[in-house]
């Protein structure tokens, strides 16, 4: 059952409703993945497949745990994702006030003979946008529109040295995702996304086709989780090989996640329009994180200079072809299903950088992360525009002594603007920061 299909309206609705689909794209930076995990790798453009990067190995390439010095290690880190997103349509412009998202991380691990082991927690990605009730995206509904997604993992990595020069690794990941969404569309626009319905709710919805606005809302006040939640598992495999004393090669593969549907509480979501309101449960169906494969090398050019290069392929097409939701009414009874086409394309990312020890315990790093935008212009949305392409990174580390060190990194993504078929121009730039304290025992 569908409302009248208006092409412009459907596109605008896609722009807005995809903020919910943004539960897929944790508007991190390579699509919904961060450009780098841990400040050591991030300072070098995210290159980590063949580099000793501490407990960030758990989320990069678990086999690189075997490259450590054999001591027990504790890493405590925090990151800040700083997007600047704006949307405009003719003379109307709206700036997102969602400009700062904090992402903690920690890891602990050690070695016993040929076995390296650990446990780590990482925010895999997370961001959102927030536009005021007076913005054109609110469509006169009198309430703000926003999205906020968080995706994280608790990871148990293992690495095994098969020989002095060859190690393999694997990790089992507990994955969680959460999403808040407050969106507005006209009744006709929302109707253009309806794929089916049942019961009294489905029978009532056609009357909203002429509504000036209709809203989908599910959001809570928790800064670290969203109203809809999901958990699941994932698996990673990796390998590192010291081809020569100065050249290390790496390979890792991250399998697609196995997450349950994201679901709100029984009455935590609402559908509303002028003179109409219904509470119920919203389910985001079969949202998954993509598979990805990385190959990399690290060349110790001199005793103080390390060069690193990774080539990564991310399988967005396998998880972001469409975004589906279902609302189950708790008051009126019945349900309605929505489908938002995404048509994301697989993404190739080139990550490279240099690390230079300069004495006094200091190490300086620089690099770049180069990629195409995986989101077609027809499906870009202002609530969650995962359109950033390239990143340029710098970093530094200071070893206070043999046991204590601090590493930091900054990543800048220049502004990218997309003209959507609906006439909405979406732009996005970022400044991201990471800081880590490490203790070796």
C-alpha cells in the first residue's frame, strides 16, 4: 500500500529518512568507518595492516599483536569526531549543531611464548546531525530533526607466531549498534517510502497523504546509546610476514557482521502528523557492518624512519543496497514497513604515512587517507551525509620512559559538497582528534 508517489517528494524524503539509514553509516569517514583506529595508525593515514600499533591491532589486524615487544600493555584512548555539516535549498540553509562526538577506547594484552592475546573496546564509528525546529528540514513540524548513530565492539584478539617471521591472528568481536532518529517529511513523501502495511494503522495512513508534515521519532537522552539497539558478532582474520629484516607485509579480512535488528522499546517510537499520533516499536531490519579486506606493508627505511602503506577494499554494496524499517503500533494496532534505496558502491581506500623518531622520546607522524565517496548523489541525505572523501593526518608520540607513553593524532577532511537531484546541496567537512596513554609492564 503506497501513498501518491511524487518524485521530488520521494527524493526529499530519502534525504531525510536516510538519517535513519544512517544507522548503517556511522557517519565516520570512510563511509561509516573511521579513517584510522588508534592514534599511531591514524597519524600515518590509518595504515595499520603491517605496523605495530598497540592494542588497536584488535580492530585493525589482530596478527600485528605479534609485533609487540612481549610485555603486557594497557592502552587508554579517547577520540573526538568533529563533523561540520550543512544543507541548503535555494535561499534556505541549515547548519547541523551536531559537531562533537566522543568515542572512548581501551585495550589490554600481553604475550606468552608464541601466543599474543588481549581484550579491547573500540567505538567503530559514530556521528549524527541535528537541525533546529526552525530549519527547513523540520517542515514546520515545530520540533528538531536529528540522527545519532553509535557502533562499537568488544574484541578478543589472538595472534600466533608460526615462526620468527610469520604470524597469524584472529579476533571474535561482540558488536553493538544504537540509533536515535527524529525526522520530518510531508505525508506524501513518507508515503512514497511505504512498502506494505497491515491492520488499523495501515488503513489509517492514506488519510495522511495530504499532511504538510509527518514525523518518525525515536530518541532518548543518553549520550552513549540510542533508542534503538542491537547486538551481534563478527570475525576478523589476519597475517603478518617479515619478508626481510626491514620489510613487513600484512593481510587482514573483516567478515560482515551478524547483528540482530535494531529495535526500540514497545512504545518508544512515534508516528505523528497534524491531528494524528501513534506510539509503538520501530525496527531497523538487517543492518550490518560491511566486510573489508586490507593488504599493507611497512618499510623500516632507517633506524628512525618507518614508511607504511595500506590498500583497503570495503564491501558497502553488500550491506547498503537499501535500508528497511518496520513500525509496529502499540496503540492503534497493525504495522507499516518502509524501504529507502541506498545503492552504495564498494569503496577502495589508500592509506599511507611516515613515522619519524627525532630523539628525546619523540616520534612524529604524517599521512593521508584517500578514497572515493561511496554514496550516490541520488541517496545522499542531510541527516547523515557520509560523503567525505580524503583525509590528511598528523600525529606525535612521546615516550616518557620505558613504561609510559602518550600518542596523539589529528585528521582533517576537506569540505565535500553534493548536489542532490532534489535540489538540496549537502556539504560536509571534519576535524577529528585522538589521544592515547599507554602503560607497559
